[in-house]
C-alpha cells in the first residue's frame, strides 16, 4: 500500500511540473515573458517567434496609421468638394434668379399705371385703351394731339420722334394726355438732366432698374459688373429694355414707348453729345425693328441740329403757339367754364395782341380775376428778363465788361433787325399763320450779329427761338412786344451805336501797339525793315527844331 501511494504521488508531481512547463511556454510564446531562467523550455525558438510577432504587429500598426491618414485626406477632399458644389449651385441659382428678377422689374415698369401720371395728378382708374369722353378732355385740344396719340397707343410705329417748340406750348401736356388715355400701359417717361449720373438715376427709376447696386453675388465669390461710367450704365439699362421689348413684341405685338422729356437740359458739350448719340443709335435700331418708340421733347434747337446729322427714321413735330382763332376760342371757353363770364371779342383780341397763343400764358390769364392786368404783367416780366440779360451800357462802359457787352449788343442788334423787318413787311403775313412775329433765317441772323456762336445761347435763355425750319424770331409775343418798346425809346439807336463804337474802340486799342524811340541825338535814326518783296520798312529819326 505504501508503495502504491508513493508512486501515485510521484505521478501527480510529474504531471504538475509538466503543466507548469506548458503554461510558462505559452506565456513566453505570447510575448509576456520577462527574463528567461536557465532550463526554460524552448528559449531560443521562443525568442525568434517573439521577434517575428513584434515585426508583424509593427507592420499592422503602420498600415492602420496609413489607412487613417488616407481616410482623413479623403474626408477633407469630399468635404471641400461638397462645399464648393453647394456654394457654386447656390451662387449660380442666385445669379439666375437675380437676372430673372431684374427682367421682371423692368417689365413691371411698363404695366398699366405710371408714376408720372400719379405725380401729375391724373386719375388712374381707367382701363387700358379707353378713349376719353368730351367731358374728360382738356380745355383745348391741339392739332398735334392726334399724331401723339397714335404714337403713344402703338398704331404709328417705325419711327422715333422729336417734339420741338418753345416752353409753355403744351408739349408735355399732350404727352400726359395721350398717356392718360391708355393708362400708361407700355409707356415709361422721365426727365433728362445735364449731369449724367442724375440722368442715369432717373432712367433707372423709370425702368425700375437698380444697375446691379442691390446685387450680392460677391457672397458667393461671383463678381458683379465692374464699376464704370454713367454712360455705360445707361447702355446696360437699354440692353435690359431691349430684352423686355423683344418679349412684348411676341406677346402683345406693339412697341414700348420711352419718353425723354426736357432734352434741352443736357449740356451741349462732349458728354452731352455722347449721350445724345447713344440715345439716337438705340432709337434708330428700335424704330427699324418696331421694338421701342422713343419720343424726345426739347425746347432748344441744338438738339434737333445734333440729331439731324445722323437721322434716318426721325420725325420732327414742331409745337408752336396757337393761331389767333383757336387761342381766342380756347380763352373764351376756359373763362366761361371756370369764371362763369363771357369776355367780349375786343378784350379777347387785345389779350391775344399782348400774349399771343402761348398755352401757358392763356392758362394764367384765364384764371386771373383781371385778365388785362395779368397780361400786362407777363409782358413786363419778359421785358425785364431781356433787359437784365442783354442791356447795353453805352459809350462810357469799362473795357472789363467788353465780352459781356458783345453778347448784349449782338442781341440788341438782332432785336432791332426784327422790329425793322416787321415795320417793312407790315400786315403781309397770312392771317392763318400760327404767329404774326417776324422771323429771319438763321444764317442771316448770324450775319446781322456778326457772330455765329451767340444765337444758341439766346435760344437757351428764351430770348430768341429757332424753329425746325431754322428761322429765328422772338421767343414769344410778349418778348416781341418788349423788343418794340425798347427799340422805340427815344435815343435808343444812338445809344446802341455808341455802344458798338465803344466796343470797336476797345478792340482797336487791343490790336494797337505803341513804340517809343528814345536817345535819338546827333542825327541818329532807327530803321525797321520788313519783307523786301512788299517794300515794308520804317525809318524813325529825330526831327530838327528848325
């Protein structure tokens, strides 16, 4: 029994040692072992296995790191690409929407109703193309109204038009009347100005075009139109107007109407001429294609003179004073309607002799309690204006005012020429003529004044006027009355002649040079030689007292 017990104990001990050896072998084979002990099982093979496993682990770690880097790079690239795509789509969508919105706004500017009619106080409750009744018409209907109506409502097309005439003849009123009949549908009107920037702003307001000033494409890194001159902005506005006109021609079949009022306010300089040339180029093109009918309104002749040089489709519509019978009938009708009185024919003829057929004067006189007094006041106002601008100073004037006196004396000479012509012609003018004012051709007027540059300035300040046939006359009947009164004053001709002589003397002094010869003694002399072929020369010597 003791032998069997001891043997089983030895077996258990050997099994325990074997198990411990196996556990240690596994422990060190997994790389967790410390310093090996002598007699450790398989130590050399275990070291080699540990090194190979460490290298495999390092390579796996490098692969993981490289994969992470590639993942981050790919993630950044995808994020950037998505951001740029979203930004590009948003910017492109905004750009397309802004262009669509601009065209919509410009198109809305030509819908029924117009700010000009609202400012003028015209009622806006009429439907398009409604014709006014007799009770709705103005107190006077001019002969030119039918032509303007046909242009405004689109029945007369293929041309652009220039309305030319003195201030107060009713040009703007006829345009507003024609716009009122169609309730401003397809029409836009604005006032011209001498400053191109203000002209640009007024054009943009009329077309509801902001010139990309409200454009925010820079938020999407999209550059808008570059900053440039007002003239280029006006060209851009005309481009938008042309796109709307093309759409309207397909849908409606009538051209748009663009009215530019007070063209005479533009300066007759390089900028003004460039703007006028730009407008005329567009007007010619649009008239040929029935896109837009441009109507220009001017008080001064220089606009017509400038446009005539390149005009092929321009029609000129002169708007002058009313003839005598129409003026008297209109004045009687207006006075009866608003003052409930019927003036006698003698009073009406007397008023016509004072103020003529100018609508603004007739309107003012008809509203006044005392018509004769109001007419005399108008005549006195015109006379004062003429004297303040062009009175002459006579023989005692200073040489410092010679330039201004040249301007004034030329006007006086021309006024006297008109008065003299009226006295020579007398009553030979046709009774149906629109005015009984004498007139002189433009080239003859320049010959009389001996100056060619003053006449346009006289036209601009409303002293003389130049019509479409290049005839010069007084700007109005009250101004002609002022000419008659001034030229009939006692001593006027002598005063005018003295002024002209003084101007000639001052100019002569300016052309004269004085030479003083000194120290001529003992028979000495100065000799000045000119061209031998002309025998020019001068010898100066002292004269003997004998």
